[in-house]
C-alpha cells in the first residue's frame, strides 16, 4: 500500500487547487492536503504546525506576502528547511526561476494548462517527496 503523501499547498487560486487535487486522485496518489490561500497566513501555520508535510508546493503570486519571501522563511525555519519545496507558478521569468533555485527550492515548475502537464507535475512531486 502506498504511503499517504502529506502536502502543504500555498495557492490562492481555487481552480488551481481543485485541478491539483483532481490530478492526485486521477493518478491514484493517496494524499492529505493543507491549503493556505493567503501568504499572510503562512507564518501562523508554521508556528502552530505539529504534523509536518512531506512536501511544500508554493505559488509565487500570493496576496499579502509574496512567495519569494515565503520561500526564504521556509528555508531558514528549523522544522521546515529540509522539507522538499516546489515552486508551482504561472511565472516563466528567468529571474524568478534563478531566485527560487538559489534560495533552496527543489524545483521550479510553470503551471501546466493541460491534463498531461498536470500528470507530469504529480510524477515530479512523487519523485521528490
């Protein structure tokens, strides 16, 4: 039996949240997911967290606190710094990719617009987690 993957998804677009959940289910990946839709709520989650995720999926474009800042916070926090972190964003800017990888993200992925692209993202997540 496959291990249940504990995911922390930081994403403000409900359609993207739903698509990612659907992709996990379509690929028969057992998972639990905590979703935070506002960058300003991440610090509180980090302070109160007792059951840590296997992987963090982070969008860059978030309300109140940008994903760049959150990436830096995760990578210096004792209980979070070693958790694999994937940036999943609409940005294709070279500066964003270079920044993410330099600051400790394990992968930088541009949000796919197809089911096949989402399946590829799920494969990468499973590989890293």
